[in-house]
C-alpha cells in the first residue's frame, strides 16, 4: 500500500537550546517539529529527519511496531541492529540504561569531546531494558549516539523518545544526504520527511565498542580513528580497527562482492594507488562500451586525457573530509544521469579517508590497485 509522503521544510538555524530544551525563532519550523514529534511518539510511526551525518529514518526505539515500520520501509534485513539516538546524556541514562547501568566510564572522555556528534558507542542492555529487542536483534548491547544537528536534537527532545534510526535510504542504496534522496528511495513508504538541507559530514557516524578489550572501532565514520586514540584516554590508545568485510583492496581486481551496500545502479570501479589515473583508466576502459562518470579527488587527470571523451566529470573535493561530504550525493547524481560505469579515485586511509574508503570499497564491484598491477 502506498501512502502520501509529505516534505516538512525546517530551518536548522532557527533552533537553539536552553539547556536541553529547544527554542524556536521560526514558527513554521516549530510547527513541523511538533508534528513530527507527535508522529514518532506514536506506535508504529516513522519520520525521516536530517542529522549532521546523513538523513535518518526514525521511530520510537521503545516500540516494536515502530521498529518494524523502519525495517519494512527500508526493506532492511532484520539481523542488522539499529542505532538509537538521544538528545542528552540524561535521556540515555533515564530511558535506555534506566537504573540498571551507568554509562561505562571508558566512554567518559569521548563523550565529553565528541557528543553531540558523529560518534556511536555500544552500551550494555539486559533483560528488563525498555529498548525493543528488534533494535538490538538480540545483542547484549545497544549502539547510541547524540546527533549534533539541531533539527534531530529538537525532534528527540520534544518527543522525549529515544529514536531508532538507520540511514533513510532503501537498503543497498547509498545513504541520503539530502531530503530529495530520501524522497527518491522511500516515497510512498513513509509519511513525513523533515527537510533541513544538506548534511554536513556526509558519511555515517563512527561506531566504537569500548566494552570489549581492547576497544574496537566497528565502523569508521565522522570521527577519525586518530582522534579517538588521541582524545579517548589511555585505553583507547590500543584501539583496534575491525577488519573490512572481504579484504577487497587486496587483489588487483575483485569481481563481485559478498553483499551489496551503498550501491548505485551503475557499476562502481574504485582506483587506488593509480597516480594521475591515466594508465589505469585507459587500460580499464579499453574496448568497454557505455556511458562513463569520473569522480575525482586531488590526483586524477581529466577524462579527456584518459581517453573517455564525453564522460561526466565531477570533483569530490581535494581532501578526504570534502570527499566524505560529497561522496553519496555524487554517486546518486551521476547514477540518475544513467551512466553505466562510475570510475572513482580512492584516497589514503588516514583521517576521514578511512571512512571514505570503507564506503567506496563496499559500493565498488571492482577495485583496481595500481601497486599490484
Ligand atoms: O550516522 C549514523 O550513524 C546514521 C544517522 C542516521 O545517525 N545512522 C546509521 O545507522 O548509519 P545504520 O543503521 O545505517 O547503521 C548502523 C550501524 C550498522 O553497521 C550496525 O551493524 C551497527 O551500526 N550497530 C548498531 N548497533 C550495534 C550493536 N549493538 N552492535 C554492533 N554493531 C551495531
Ligand atoms: Mg545505513
């Protein structure tokens, strides 16, 4: 059954906070947020909303039907746990940990430094926890973060409801960084999208597990591994980075992948250690028919020099931070223009480059490594 999907425009600059209470200087924004807050408070209801990382699809983490509605709208496999979003540490304590637990002390310095912001921590939950078991898919931990986006925080604060919210894309598609991306994927499947403009960070939050020893980085994201080691305190100096799914960067070309993620319809080919890209791309495209897009960072030459005349050429930016911001948008954009191949320049896996390369290596069906050819 298809439902009407309505866009609710909101202005993030019109929201400020008095302590933890949102204050609005724009009536329309306040009205949209109050409506959305009522929706997410209701059982079985969801709303898409902007965060500083990507748009999320939120519903009450305390209600099974809301969580089911999230999985259904996205067509997400039910064994992948969701992140719960809070607007304050007080809310985390009151509504998630309850009287059963305190926030584990290992996170103290990280939260002081990076909350609100793109960092998700795993905290313990046990029987008696009010969090829906569908959120955690039966795990003994739940991932929690406090988003920095004023619209996201205001929505959670007004509803006083911890929101389970995965990225608001259809499963397997690139994450949405604009309301129009959410509309493209979820039109007819959800009632409301709060449109707060473009997301600043552009890739999802960093997920860390401080409950295991040594602590683990489960997903690279908006906070770099270097910064977690630097600011987290002594224990975080030993941070281990969880291995990428299939070691995709190892072979020269890795056809196929274990599972699809962040994938446009076009075929994505990731080029690493290929210098200005001229040799690698000339070789790769020799004899290939079809329409090409070239997504460049700081080293690649122009399409003409690579012999792919007529290719759509886009810059992802000159730093990994800029690439993170534009990556999903450009993948979606050139895909909608109907290209057959998207050729992408990789970056070093340092700083924000780790998150960028994690997303790119999952989006790509082939990796060309110039060091191994
Ligand atoms: O930036 C973000 O984190 C965005 C915005 C909307 O906040 N949300 C997001 O959610 O990316 P999602 O569901 O697309 O990704 C959640 C990630 C998955 O990789 C999941 O496996 C992991 O977090 N995760 C969640 N809970 C977990 C848990 N208890 N244990 C291990 N991994 C967990
Ligand atoms: Mg996602």
